[in-house]
C-alpha cells in the first residue's frame, strides 16, 4: 500500500477511535523493529493499534505472527523510552470497502 493510501486509512481509523472515546497519543511511532500506526488511551489502558485496509483482499491476512512480534517489540521499546509501566493491549482497525472493524486485544 502506498504511504498516501496508508495515511488516508490511518486518518479514518483515528477519527473512528476518537468518536469511540479514545485519546490519540501518537501516530507512526518508528523503532528498529517497525512502526506502530496509532497509540491511544482509553479507560487508563494504552492501545497500540495496527491499521490495515484494502479493497480486493482481506486486509487482516496481513497481520501475521511475525508482524505481531514486531509490534510487540516496538511496544516494549516505546514503554521503555517513555518510562511507562502501564496496562496495554494490541488492537487492529480493519478498513475494507468503507467499513471499519475494530478488533480488540489481539495476541500472538
């Protein structure tokens, strides 16, 4: 996916999250392991959110165990760099054909 399309999807996801009570803390947090698309807080829990979008395929299929491991490593780096000891989870926002699905608390 192009960066432009990715930004559009992330903007849609960000608006969806805000509309559903999340406070956006950061976007496109890069580490040596990869990128966290959106970091948000809701009910005192940090949410590390991967955004996937597509039209002619199932975007969720691109969230592999290897991708989740990179996200987890990036999360621990974020927590360490910001000296945080907080509850957190990994979520996925899937955007397909204009429909947004929120998948909460994903694990490997």
